[in-house]
C-alpha cells in the first residue's frame, strides 16, 4: 500500500528537482522517490559498515581470500 507524503521546499530547491528529474527522464515525484530510496539504502549501507568496523575494533577475526578458500575447501 502506498502512502502520500507532502513536503514543502523552497522554490529554488523545487526548480533543481525539476531540472534533475528532466535530465533523468523522470517526473519530479518519481525522481524524488528514487532519491529518497537511494538515500535510505546509503544509510543502511553506512550502518552495516559502521557495525563491521566496530567488530574489527573489538578484535573479530578476519580472513584473506586465500584463507577463506582453504577454510571452506574450495582451493583451486
């Protein structure tokens, strides 16, 4: 189910949205959805990377590609 959201933005920002959407061959509302979706995906990726960095700082063991291959038994 979709929800409608209304946002207010300065005229200058809306003009940029319209220009970027036109360059992308998209309607402004579809373009904004894509921008928001990409931003949310980026935030998710950043959170995963930060969690991985924290695990490394706490001493979690890492493996080289070759070590991983030996560990799982797929060496060439």
